[in-house]
C-alpha cells in the first residue's frame, strides 16, 4: 500500500463528504472528492510530503494530537474576544532564542490590539539562525513593526480615528530596546539582515511612527505564543488575550428570545 493509499484509508472512516472542509482545515491542505464520495485529489505538494515520510513511523500520536486540537476547539467554542478600551494600536513582540533543537532557529510571535481587543496575531519560526537573544528579538520586533504599520495604514484608509497615531510595541528585552532607541547605533553583528532590520527600526522610532517600551516577561502577551504553557499560565494567557466565556450570556439571550416569542 502506497503512503497516499494508507492516508486515504485512514481518513475514510473518520470523515464523510460533509466533513471534507473540516478535514482540509485539520491537515491544512486542499482536498477534492467525487460524487461517489471517493477521495480523488490532494494537492501534489501534499502527496510529495506524504511520500517523504518514513512508513514505519507510528502516526497514532499525531492523530491523537490532532483530535485533541479539535476537542479543545469544541470545548472552548463559547469563548469570545473582548473589545472596549483606548483607540490606539498596542503591539507585543517576543522571541524564544534557538528553541528549535533540530536547526536552532528561534521562534517569534506578535499580537496586535485595537480598542483593547485582539485583532491580529502570529507565531512562526524565524528563517535564519541567530547567534544571540538580542538578534532574535530584533527580527521579531521588525516583523511586529511591519505588520502593525500595515494595519495602521489600513485603519487610516478606513477613516478609523485613533487616540494616538503612534504605534506602541511592548518588548521584554532591554538590550533590544536600547539598540533601537539609543542615539548612536551600537549593534555589532556579522548577520547583514539583522543589521538592516536594526537600522530600519531605528528609523521608524526616530520618525515617531513606532515607540518601543519595556514590558516584564510575566506581562508579555506574545510570550504565550512562543512556548508551551502549563495549565496555570495558560489560563492567565487566555485572560491576557481577552478571551471570555460567554456561554451564560448566550443562554440568557436565547431564554429572553423564547420569552419574547411567546408574547
């Protein structure tokens, strides 16, 4: 049995044709089926990736992990983002230095808040290996700054009025903050792209378009996107994100609608 045939037989009993979108979301791939409910197409890139996998590997732990993700999404379906607060853009940027043990690339993440509500976020692995925490933080900060400037321009086109046009970016690394805010650039690195990002950030800070401020790691919202968290810190992270359980309010709203319908 080929890898693609093995994959098809594995998912046949787990998803019907009405769940095909859910399957595509789960594996992050485009999938097509015919009128007889047969799996007929998966992106060529996906097939190539499956062919590269060692067939002796036990896939059950991966399937269990995917199921846990779906179960968690179902369990937290009543959580919603809270909005309401100052009208400025607040951004948080963080990096986890050399945390990938395979290639020693760093993780990075950012969050963007508007009216005290989360409107953008991303966690990713950096494309290049850095040689210090400061370099990793600089790359993460540059990514966050670029995304927030794009959002700022978009809001301006939509004529959204903000209390403060300057974008504030929270960072928990004092050395990184000093590099982009000091009057004289002091970064010494052989990584050309890191040096370029540093000078670009200094340009944006000096132009008054962004402002980088220190935030303690315990209060850094983006920190939760760069590492696995224990239960206690996870609950605090959800609070920082502004995710609230609205199940009770939904039940009360439906109850009120039923009462009004009887009148």
